[in-house]
């Protein structure tokens, strides 16, 4: 559906009118229609309109709002991409399922971004979807997966992380941090070993 069909001011050349049109939909439209309009304006050329759209989506913070926001994490516009990530992180549980397809995106930057956002959410139930990327072709995605598993407290992947520590020096600092997040009893010997690692970052 074209934006002008939702509210005539949403396509007005004046950004103030576009923002006002979106605000008007708060009382005139269903939550679904409001989410559609806000998501369409999340990449508006005007930063004020984008922020109005972001606030509407955040106020909704439901699965529909998350589903409509998540494609923007693949945007070429870094400002739009980062704002979408912030919104999804703030939406909490509602954003988890919307992010999952992007964990397996063909673009490694998108995979990493999706994993990074999931690490900020109560997403332990989908840790298995993240753990498969410990073997991702891209090193940055592998490290993002380590960091996310640590942040989520997914200690059931301790052995997989230990294996990665042994075979991939660049991931060692993240693996040590993950074991530290798991708490006592997980990788204590590995942490002792890390203290003598030749890389001061790992130490």
C-alpha cells in the first residue's frame, strides 16, 4: 500500500508534515497500519522524520514492529542500520524471532549485525542458531558468535568454545571472556592457560 493511502501527509515534501502525518496515525489507524507507516519512514531522508518513525516503532515494540524494522539492519545507510539495531535491542523479546533469518544471511556483515543484536536480547532460547556460526566462513562472524554465547550465558557450548580457542588464535580473547561470563567451573584451566598466552589481549 502506498504511503499516501495511509495518510496524505506521509508523502508531503515538507518533513514536518510527514512527521505530523505519522503522529496523526497514532489515533487514526490500527497498530498494524501505524507500524507499516512508521517502518516506511525509518529510512526517510530527514533525520527528524526518521526519529519520529523510530519512536513510533519503539512505542509499539511488538512482533509486527520488529518484523518491519529488521530489514533495515541490511541497509547501506549506516545511520539507518545502526538505528534499526538500537530499536530492535530496545524491543526486547519481540525482536528475537524477527532477527533469526538474518543470522543466516548471505552477507557476512548482516549475519554479524544480527548476532550482535541478539546478544543484547533475552535470546538464550535461540543460542543454537548462533552456535552454528562458530564455524562461519567469516572470522568476524565467528567472534561475534563467541561474544553472543558468552553474553547469553550459553554455557552448554563450552566445549565448542574450547575447541575454537585451540584452533583460532584471533578468537581467544573472546573465548576467555565468554568463559569468564559463564562463571566458576567453566574453563578455569583455559583461563589459567590464557594468562601465559603470547598475545597480551588474551592475557
